[in-house]
C-alpha cells in the first residue's frame, strides 16, 4: 500500500495535521495499546480453540451412565441400551 517514501511522508504529515505534535506520542501509545489488546485477544481465542479441540468430547454412553446414577440405577455390567430402558422405566413409574 505504502511503497514509496513519498507516500509515507504524506501519511505522517496528515497525522501531524490531524493530531498535532503534542498529541502524536499519545496517539502512538493508544495505537500500541490497541494492537497489544488485539494480539492478546487473538492468542486467547486460539488457545481456547486448541483446548476445545484437544479435550475429549463426552460420549452418549457417559451421559447415559450419569443419568442412570442420578436416578439411583445400578450401572455395573450394563450396556447403554439396558441403561436407557431402565431410565425410561424409572421415569414412567415416577
């Protein structure tokens, strides 16, 4: 975008005219803070995405077992279909 030194000089002059020489350090500081906040936010989102991708998803079987335990059903040596049937029966009788 800004390939030649003349274009950069024009940008600097426009900034000086808009903000003045006394406001230029404050402007630069604010731009630096905004850039840092953007970078930190971007890194945090990337970290959360990586953590979500690496975390094992809860299986349906685990959800069924947790539901059965919450209803007071013995879950030992039972497969998912048996547990689903017992959960359904327990809900119907309640």
